[in-house]
C-alpha cells in the first residue's frame, strides 16, 4: 500500500507535457462549435469545408491530438476524424505552447 501511495505521489509531482492551466484552456476549446476551413479525409472518414463541427482533444505524454466530428451528432455516436496531431518536437524546447497549438489548429477550423 505504501508503495502505491509513493508511486501516486511521484506521478503527481512529475511535470506534465500539458500544464494544468493549458489543460483548462484545451477543455474550454472543446465547448464550442467550429467550421471546417478545408476538406479533411482520413481512413475513409471525411469532413467537408464549411461543415459545422465540434472537437475532442486527446492529451498524451508528449502529444496532442485533435479530432473533429459533425456538430449535429452526439460525441458518443460520432465518427471522429483526426485533424491535427502534434508532438513535443513541434513545440519550442519540446514543451507544449498554447499559442503554437492554436496557430496550427486555426489552419483547419474557425470558431462559429
């Protein structure tokens, strides 16, 4: 039990790729509806330019993925299309930067 507690405390103390502050900002982005700026097609799934979409952002140990899906469909029933996949190497000094992320995301979608 003590080992488990120590492991949990150690994991909590390690710095995360996406900080708590940035995580809150990413979560806020998921609340809005967007419009696709270009056609995106991945593995027989596609979203069309000017289509209304919502997004889901997946945070990894050193990656951030953005999936878009049709705004009129519930997220649990949606076919999500990967529109952006960024690695730590895509950011200055290998650390997540919200402004760099937003700039890349804004190439695909704009807030409705």
